[in-house]
C-alpha cells in the first residue's frame, strides 16, 4: 500500500511517497522514507508524530493513503523585554 511521510523545516519541506506492507506502522514508514538519514536533527524520542494532523504513536498501524507527519518541537522566541 502507499502512504506518504511529511516533515517541514522553515527552509525546506519533504513529502515522500512510500510503498509499505499492509499493517505497517508509522515507524516503519518513517524509516522506509529515508527522512531520518536526510535530517539528522529528527529525534523520534522527543518529537511527536501524527496522521493527517491527529497525534498518534510510532506503533500505530497505517491505512492506504495515510499521511504521516513528523512534528518539530515548538519553540518560543518572544521578546526579552518584559518590563511593560
């Protein structure tokens, strides 16, 4: 079956189609996509993943046409000037 794996950085985005076996997991699709080799900054122990915007675990089984998304950590870069 075919699924896609998506990951986005501010300067570059990936949306890769992957052929995987029926019942394959999110983790299997991510590994097969090659994104972990392309982006050494991905740390699945700390980053969340989802399918079409819904958070799931790495062990979640996929269905035909699913889009696996790897989410970057949210960071805050607010003003240091809190004297208001």
